[in-house]
């Protein structure tokens, strides 16, 4: 476990389990990156929809070992991955493949998110679109909606993709999920005890996006900021925002 994660656990002991889970994912990410071809420009949507077939099996075994999962229960997923039947680019759009009925939809979505992220991070390196304007509130690399935004000098608002890690500017006023600029529909939740974090809500589409001060991103990655702000997800979802 890195010293940075250990420090965050000491600062936020109530989030010990999510941070330790993230440490497991970091180990898997490192192993998957070693397994994938060294040519980092070889993963682009036109040529690859998931892990290369010669990498699929080893990556899947690394994933199952990292999270202590029973490979037998995920056999349909492994078979689809090895056969090249999965299209990872559909996942950020909320489109899940039809696989084993033994996996609930939410469980399958989480597994595919964690399993595919090393591929998406490699895709980001190939596309080199970091900093590009998010015209419609979607990531220009993988089309995902943002999970986190940050406010920087200017002021400017920056959106961060939780799938491939791309970040880019977006207009300062407006809901990134539906594009509304009606100020009467836009609100802010500021929970107690979470300095540097708040929630931007939109009553036009009833969604929310977490907001982090850019100063905090000097000490933690957007991924860690997303985890550190999990209490804000609870606050927003209790108010029926999604």
C-alpha cells in the first residue's frame, strides 16, 4: 500500500475499506499494464474493443486474483473476453453485455468497470486528448459522463472521467449531464465535515456531480478524490439525485 493511501486512511478512517480496495486495484492496474503489449499506441477503438486476445486470459486471471474472485463464477465473462466478444467502448454509455444470469446488473457493471480500466487508461495514452473541451459534457476519449469536477483559477471548471482518466474544460455555468443553463434548476449541496468538496445538483435531469477544489488534487489523484468524497454520494443520493 502506498504511503499516500495510508495517509488518507489515517485522515479518513471511515473510508479505510474503499481505500484498501483501491490499493488492490492499483496492483491489478500495474500487472495488467505489464501484460498488455508494450506498444502503447496499439489500442485504439478502430483496432481494438477490449484486451488483445493473447492478453485477455492473463489479464483476467490477474483480475480474479487481485480481488479474490472465484474464476468459475465468472466463466461466461472470461469466455467472452477471450473470444473478443466484449466491446469496452459501450460500457461508459451504460450498455452492459448479456452474460451470466448469476451476476446482478449492478455487480456486473462494477466488475466490468474495474476489469476494463487498465484498457481505458492505455486508450487515453493513445488518443492524447487530455485538456480538450468537453463539448456535450461527455469525455472526448470514451464518451463517459464525468463523476468529478474541479474548479481552477480563472475561474474554470474541469471535468474528470472516471473510466479513462481524461480531463478537460467545460463551461463554468451549466449542468454537464443534460446541458441546462437554467440557474433555477442548478443547486449546490455543501455537507459538513468535508472541506474542499461539494455537490453540484441539477433539477432538470435530477443528477449530481461532485466538485473538488483544485488545491486538493495536488495531494491526491481524481480517483482518490472520488473515493475521499464518497460521503457526498450518500448525501446526494438520499435526496434522490443520481
